[in-house]
């Protein structure tokens, strides 16, 4: 990993111009009371570097990716793992991992394919403010 990337904490890569993905990050930040999650947009240099380091650079990833230790989670696996890491009621997403991945990812891809039309998009990546800024990788 890059030298300025925290190796011990999970990293969420997200589409920085997608309003749905931005909303997902805004949802995560206050619920991550321990401040464990770090964030980077897929479009950023660090996001591209991390995708390459995890062997995901050639994949058509356009939404949420979770990097945790040596593991990379994509699509529905990423959302389920994030829920499990958040704990509390969000752990209820855990049993969803027993549904066939093909089915889970089909539903995930359906939303991802229409996310700009349904939720809109930004002209540029979000700029974090306050103490959250330290959790965004540049």
C-alpha cells in the first residue's frame, strides 16, 4: 500500500461523482463512531493506486469497494462486510452473504447501472470538511 495509507483500518473506495455513493459515505461517517473507516474516491490517484495494488485496476468497478487488510470486497460483498464492521443492527446484513452472490450482485448492478439517472451526479468529487477530512485519503 501507499506509505500514507493506514494499513490497519478498512478503506472504502467510492464513485466520487455519484450522489448515491456520496450519500452512502455520509451515512457511514456518523455511524463509524470509532473512526476506523477511511475513504477515497475511485477517480482519485490514491484510489487508482489502491485498485492496482489489489489487482482490481482492470475491473469495471464504478461503485463501492472495501479494502481490509489483504482482502478486497466489491459490490454486495463490500456492503455486507461494511455492515458487519459497523456492528449493531447493521450486522443483520451478515446473513445476506448466504444468498447466491450472483443474485446479490445482480440487484447491486441494477441499482449501480441506474444510479446517475435516479440519484444524479456531481460535477466533481466531494470535498470533506471538519474532522472527517483526516479520514479521506489524498
